[in-house]
C-alpha cells in the first residue's frame, strides 16, 4: 500500500499468477484428486501443457509405467494422499521412482521427493491438497554413473554410497513411523468410539431408571387412594347398620379390601427392584379373574354408586404383561368410571378385550359425565390436569396410565361425549 498526501493506492496480488510462477514443482488437487492448478515449472519438467492437466485426475495425467512390473510409485502416492484426507495433516514421502512420459510418449526413469499438505476450511475439513515434489533423478542416477567411473572418482562413489544408504535408512524409519502413527490413530479412534457407546448406554439406563422411579412414586401416591377410600366407606356402612348379620358381611368385605390394599402396597414396594434393570418381568394374566380382583378392591364405591359392571374377555382371555403395570392401568380406568359417574343415571361399566396382530386391546366404557375432547384433548394425559369438579380428582391417574402404557410400547386413546360417557382403549403389546 502506498500513501501520498490524501491519496491511498492499494496493490492487488494475483495469487493464481503467483502460484503458476512459483520456482518449484507444485500441484493443487481437489479432494477427489482432480488437478485444479499446476506450477509452470512442473509443466515444463513433465513436458505437458498446463491446460492439458487442469480438470483431469492426477493419475490419468501421470499414469504408472506399464513396463515396470515392480513399480510402486503410484500406490505409495495414493496411500500418502489418502492419509492426508483421512488425518487432515501433512505427509512427507520417501524418495520415490515415478516414471514420466517424454514428448515421444516413452516413459523415462524419474525420481522424486514428494510432500502432500492439506488446505482446511473453517470447519477443519479438507478443501484442497498441495502436492509439492523435488526431482532428484540426477542425484539417484549419479550413483549408477559413478559405478562406471569408480576408478576415476573413488571418493565420489563412497560419498554417494553413504548417502544412498542414509536415504534408504531414513526411508525405512519414515515408513515405520508412519505405520506406528496410523496404528495409534486407529487405536485411539477405537477407544473413543467404545467410550462414546458406553456413555450412551449409561445415559439411556439412567434415564429409564429415573422414569421408573418417578412412575413408582406417582403410583404409590395415587393407587393407594382408592383402596383407602373403600375401607373408609365400608367402615361407615358398618357403623350405620345395626344388625350383626349385616356387620359380618361388611366386615368381610372390609377385610378383603384391607388385604387387597396390603397386596397392592407390597407389589409397589417390590417394583423398586425394577428400577435397577430395564428388563421388566412379564407374566401371563387371566384377564377375567385379574379384573375381578380389582373390582373387589373397589367394592365400597361400587355399592355406593350401585354400578353395574359387565365383562367380556372371550376374544382375548389372556395377556402377557407386567402385573403391577396391568393392575395400575385397570384400576385407574375403572376407578375413573365410578368416580365420574352421572348422578342422573345408574352407572354401567363395560370391559372387553380383543386381539389386534401382536397386541391386545382392552376397552373400558361407561355412561358417565363424559369429556369435551374439543377442549381437553391436548391436556387429557398431562399431570395435574382435572376436567370435572370432584373432590378426589388429583390429575395423576390418566398421566400415570399413559406413562405405563407407552413405556412398554403401547397406545392409549379415548372416545367421549359430554353427559353421554367415555370409552378408553388401551393397546398393549402381548409378549
């Protein structure tokens, strides 16, 4: 940049011209080894016009000598270029024999010292490879000439021999170091991949265990409420009835509800063990007897509402599923049908099952208060969302039910109309 008074002039450098005129042998390669540009000095040494090189593959412009059966220059150069692309770092090659055609199209013996260096973008990805070579043909061939003139120049021959040995020695050392570096990079990459896999597995396991622990806490807080309410109702009925015979009947039901409460609590405590393993145990469940046990635990509320419960498991009588999840799902849905029954009519609850491919669909329908799905469809299965003014509504039941269903690959959906009733469908994978 030159400054004169208030005048400022900027000189622009023509980098392409500068590259072409470099006093050395240079080739710019794309990542697919296409020649992008080449220095003028190299075109003169190769005897090929610059425009005849640009846009062509390096090994098309410089093929290997087909008459040299032990030629390895091309394979060595390919290895070096691939090394640069893979490791994004420069690679210096040992002296290579790589014959080049003369103007008559005849291959001439040539020797080169190549260096390949990557040009990286801002994301450390390879944009280009700079291929630089120094021709050492005269130096290498001098050793052969010196053998013919050994009597005239013993000293020169001795020097050349020592240099040749040194070149071979350095070549072997360089090849050994390159091989060791490749091995270390490969080993380190393998270790990193294994570590990442282990971390990924641990994250999945911890996430699963956290989810199960949250489910367990919600199940305890929600599922024990229904049996406790039934015990309270049965106790009230005992107090209201004066005959011994009636007291005996209610006490028997109270005893059954208490045992069911104890059984449910024990199963929930045992389910803590599930959080230690992503493999949840499956058991074969006879749906009719299993559902009857749940209905027995809700007998107090059934008596109070005078609900009629109809069951039909003929199409799918059995299901292989985790017992504690199955108990929670059915108890929540049946309890909701009783809880949100209409005061205008006697509750009728229908429970049935059917097979769909590898799954069993359990449907629970009622003639209760129903739901306005236009208003509540998005929040229906969210935690702490209630849709009716009921003192026992906590907003846990449907959230827990959906969490348990979807955790094992199942689905849950509902059909409902206000003041007509609801039907919940649960599709469970039958293991």
